[in-house]
């Protein structure tokens, strides 16, 4: 499979949100990445269900919703009804991760687990069969525009090994500081989905940047 690109709307000009979504509709992007932050799990607050509902009305691609919130299970039905297609929760925020991922699948969404930079992939050994996506944070979550953490290359390779060992179809998604410089190496290490916020929206030609990220 060729890898996917999931631009993060956290870096869009929110006064022109519709234009940003339409640009992504017209681009080579595969998914739209939506960062939900509660100011508790991460030191920042972004947006929630009302905004996602509006985006769903005009987006022509799957919505890849990244929950950076405590007690995410309380909102699974809500995010389903807002139009989430892939719903990812943080390993660090879920005491009963198996239950959380089962619930996400039962609701008809693809299930994702996200690991903070300090959380080792070895902890996923017993949960991989329940994951449609594992997302590795390559920055500390909470803000766009941060510097890529270099250890992510090695972590991606380790995760790829684990997925192969488990005979799983789970996708590896990388989130944070991804750009046209590091995307090739990430794909070589096993990344299947690249999230990019500032690299796309701060670019003078977002369509060309997305095309470059697709091409590696
Ligand atoms: C950070 C978010 C990211 C963010 C990525 O907590 O999860 O999705 O939007 O932004 P960049 O690509 O600018 O690092
Ligand atoms: Zn994200």
C-alpha cells in the first residue's frame, strides 16, 4: 500500500475553515486529521463536536479524530454522530483500553491508539489485535508547529516489527513535526499514515506540499 497523508486542521485559518476543508478535498490528502484537546490531558484547548459536525458536512474524505482528552469513553457516541471515521484515544488516558477499543469498533469506527513520546511500543503487545491504527506522537501533544523527535524513526521500526510478528493489518500513523524533509525516512521505517499540520498550512502552496508528502 502506498502511504496516506492526513493533514491536521489544527493549523488551518479558522476564520476560513470551509476554504481549508475545500482545499483538502481538492488535494491528494487521504484523511482529515482533527485534534480534540481538553486542556486537562494536554495543556491546550482546541475544538470539539460542533466544529467536527460542520466539517463533516463539506469534507469528502474520512475524518481522522485524535482525542487528547481524559475519560474519552464518555464521548464515543458523540464523536460517532459528528462523523468520525477513525477515532483514536491515548494509551495514557485509558485504564481499560481493550474495552475502549472494542466500543469504538462496535460503533462502526476504526479504532486507534496513540502513544506519547515516552510510552514504549512494547506495551502494545497484547492490544495490537484490537487496533486498526497505532499513532506515534513525534512531539509532545498539545500544540502544532513543534520540532520532530528523532527517536520516532526507531520507534516506528519497532512498531512495524511488532505488527508483523502479530500478523496484524494495523496502520502506523505518525503525528507531530512531520514535513517534506523527514517523510521519506518515516515511510521507509514503516509509517503508513503521515499527519502534517504546520507543514501544510504554513506552506505557500499547500496543494504542492501535500503532493510532496504523498510522493515522499
Ligand atoms: C499535536 C497534534 C498534531 C498537530 C500536528 O498535539 O496532535 O496533530 O496538529 O501539527 P504539526 O504537524 O504542525 O506538528
Ligand atoms: Zn493529532
